[in-house]
C-alpha cells in the first residue's frame, strides 16, 4: 500500500528549533488513476443506470463468478458484504453457472477497487485488489460501495444539485483529477425523491484526490465529523433508493 509522506516543519517556539513532523495518510484504493471518478469502468454508452430499468439487474438477481486467484477466505468476506445488501433490500446475489450468459466477474487484480455500473447482457467487472482483510479494498464498506456501482449507483457528490450542499475546493485537487469532480446532469441521475445524503456510502471523503492534504470537498451544512465518505454502512437513504430502484414490494429499511 502506497503512503504519501509530507514533511511539515514546525515554527520555532521560544527560540528553540522544532523537529520536522511526519504527517502521513494512506491513498484510497477507490481513487485509482485511469478510472472514471477513481473506481468506475465506463462502458461505451453509459446511461442513467439508476432510472433506466433496462440497466437494472433482471428480477433483482445479480449473477457473479469469482476469478481464479481469489481464495476461499476472501470469497466468504465478499459474500458477507453481499448479505448486508440483501438484508436491506430485495436484491439477491447468486453465483453463476457455467452457462449463465451475463454475470459480474469478480477479480483480484492489482490497481485498486473498481467496477462497471449497472446491468448489461454481457460480463461486468468488479475488481478488488487483494489487500489483507479489513484493509484497503477488503473493508466491508468498500465492497458494498462497489456492489452498489454494480447495481447502478453513481457517486453522491457528483449529483446535479450538489452545489447546494458542498463546495469543491479545486485549489486543493490534484490537477490530473479535476475532471473527476464534474457534475452529472439532472437527466443522468435519479434521486428517487430523496435529499442530498452526506452519509451515503457512495459519497467521496472530504480529502478525495487532495494534492496537499487539505479538504477538496467542503460541506455547506454542519455535519458530524467522519460522516462524509464513511464506509461503515449503507445509509438509510442508500437503502431507500436501492429499494425504490429495484421496486422491492416492501421497503426493507429499518429505522
């Protein structure tokens, strides 16, 4: 795992020389160069998968296969993340038979966590770099984030009305990643009647793609520290949207 080291020289206090302080933070495997917004594999014609039923998995069943090289321990870890999504919705994940024409190919290649968005009658991609369990791509919340991409979700902070809720501090964004903060048009995303969700598991962290360690996403409302960019659990709004997207007969959301 790569680590960025920043040497911050402390000011001299009372005439004494302060020692350099090493500040370090880990790079986020969801923020990988070469992928749209850091973790999305674009198809030739990406549409609004959230509101377009043709890009929802038929009957809410996501077929998947594990590629060679993913050990049983990691398979079980991924399945536990799938179970969490299932418990809050009518979506189901099913391991594909050999004759299944469309499925998600779950791989363990180097290079971060990334996935395609929504359903197509072909092979979709979900990659999880083989980090140790509970680190990197193998944190449960990271896997759920990628599973929601597979189901048709895009990133929260790129929604059309985001400027009413956050400010993008472009002065702090790495120059090569400025394009990853573009907004979606209103006809590209669907909010299902729900308000902007700072706590969505699909929201970037405040320091996403930061060039200097300063915030790149600044909330315009007072929110709890650690809420924005959390990867601990699906938010209530995430679950409501998922249930509405897949027309679940009864909302599976618990207060």
